[in-house]
C-alpha cells in the first residue's frame, strides 16, 4: 500500500505507538495515509480501536516479516 | 465521535507500578481524543508531590507520615517485590531495556496531551499538605464533588 508518511514504532509498547500515531496524524492532511511499523502484536487490535475513536479510517494490517507488523490509517 | 467522551481516573495508590498503569491508560485515552482527568487522592497524592521534606504547618504525626511516604515520582515503591528498592531498580532497568517510558517521562507526556490533574483537598488536609507541596502540573485542588461531577458525565471511570 502507498503511504504518505511512515512511523517507526518497532521496539515500542503501550502507550507509545498510540501517542506517536496521534501526534503524527495531527501533522498530516485529510485523506493522507500513515503507515505504522510495529512489533508489539497489540497494535493489530489497538490501531482499529484508536481509529474508530478518533474518527480516522483503519485500512488494514499486514505482516512485514521478522515479527513486524505494518498497519495503515487514513486521516479523515 | 472524537472529543465527546471523557475519562476520569482516581489515583488512590502511591505505588510506582499502579501509577504507571494509571498514566499508561491516561496517555492512551488522551491520544484517542478523549478528555482525561486524573484525580489524585490519599496515597496517590505522593505521585504529584514535589518529594521535598519541608515541615510547613504539619503536626508531628503528619510530619512523620511525610518522612515515611516522601512522594515525588522518584521515590515511589513497587506494590510487590520492592525489596527495599532492589525490585524497583530492577523494574526500572527492565522498562528501560524494553524502551517503556518511565513515570518521569509519562507525566510530562500526559500534560502535553492535555490530561487534567486534580489533587484532593481533603487528603491534603489530612496529611498536612499545602498547594506548594505539589508539582506545578497540578491544575486544580478540589474535592469529591468535582470528581463526581466529571465522572457522572464520563464514559470511563477508573479507581487505581
């Protein structure tokens, strides 16, 4: 998936991926896509929950190898 | 919908691990666009105390309590396996290894995200604490009615 910006959260746990995502998304334009790379598997359920609450769109998650996960969110 | 929900967390406990849990939830909720208020009461006041040992207007009993429970993020113990500070030090070094934010990092992060800090005036009176005994991050000094006013309209209310 094509992303407009990337956030590296590998090695980070709660609450950091969500705190960093919320800061990053504030700097982005509506419609842009943010890619977040993480290795805490909690992000698979945390990111959709975050997106629903903040009114942004969760686009999906995929394995990035080496236990890393790539998730995508579109700013509304 | 963003901005419509609020979270109140009563921080009753003054232990490092419990404070970390409270701040973890507070910062996450604030990141989700929720309005967050942390109401520090009883032992939880220690989390937002300056950690100094000023006598002030304390009675001998209050003065002794202040000595035994100094407060300030750097003086908090673990609720389990503290072992006179050895457990605390191990826990802090493990947290560092896993790049988890310390309480000293979480507190300013919470403020930056707009988390509101309230210190309970009743517990302050009981322990002989003045406003000056607290860090500047405390926004308000208030009582149970303030907490209940916020909690009754909040969707998440926690007691830690």
